[in-house]
């Protein structure tokens, strides 16, 4: 026979559970009393936790299923194993919840990063004022002002120095003052009214390491280049 225990979680087992229940009642009533000796406690414990090492063809299983003494012992043992099984299920469920929670945290962080990455794609607006660069003060040239730009995609608007010509300008970021190691460059036509000229270019400094560089402006027609110390932070 197949051993089934009441309270099965599978609806399709309900009928068999009902038969098992009726059988159990008959056994406990003493309607069936096997003559062979009762199996030992380890065997009954193994049966109570449905150990896979016990073959249902084992005559001791048949005995335990029909002996009121063994049946009572089995019924007494089962709650302990059921409780342990429930604890295992609960532990597994908690571990699963922790995993799901961890996954949510990771996804939430990724979600938070995405707008920042998108923001990084939009150029950061920076204005560099070179209006007073290179002008004479008390007969001395003013010290070159240092420009600071972030290591990002930057839309830089340069207010060109006094008396700058209109026309096309090339703006570059280089490692040194000789124009070596070009990091980024862009060219645009200067816009302005009167004598104040501005030029706006996109400079991709995302792969630049923080440090000291030079920002240069080159007028495309007269090829005059001016270098200004630049800090990338
Ligand atoms: Zn027995």
C-alpha cells in the first residue's frame, strides 16, 4: 500500500489522504493487529520523516501501517519533523526574500545611475572668460588665467580676449603648450556684437584624467594660437 498522511498540500492527493485517514482510524481502533514484533525507533523515525532509504516493500512498513502502537509513535514523531520541515521552508523563504531584496537594491542603484549616465551624455555648460587675458596692466601683461573644466562632455563658451577677430576658431585641449597630445578639439564660428566675440564648442573630456593641460584657441585664417593653462578636475 502507499502511505499517505492527512493534510497533504496537493489537492489531487485528497482522496488518498482520506483513505489513509480511514485506515489510520481503523488501525488506532485496534481493528488490525499485526503479530510480528514492532520495528525499532530509528526505523520509525526514518518512516516519520519519509526517508528515501526505506523501501515501501519493507515488511516493517506494512507492520507500522497496521500496528496501533507503531501508528501512535509515528503520529507523535511526525509533528517534530513537520515543524523542522516548516522551519527549513521558512529559512529558504527568508533566504529567497533576502536575495530578492538584494536584487532590488542592485536594480534600484542601477536605476539611479541611469539618469546620471544620461545627464553625462548632455554636455555640461561652461563659460570661460578670456576677455582680460593677455591685456596690458600697468605696462605688464596680465598673468594667464587658469581655466578649470570637468572631465565630462562640456559645451564650452569662450569669451575671446579683447580685440579678437571674428571668424572661424579651433578650440583644443592639449597636454602641453606646443599642441602635443590632443585630448579634444572643436571648431566654430565666433559670434559677437561689437568687439566682444564668443565661440562655443563641444569638448569631450570624459576620458581625460584630472590634471594640468592647456586650452588653445586658433584663428583658422591667420593661424594665430593662444594657449591658456587648463585644469581638468
Ligand atoms: Zn508495531
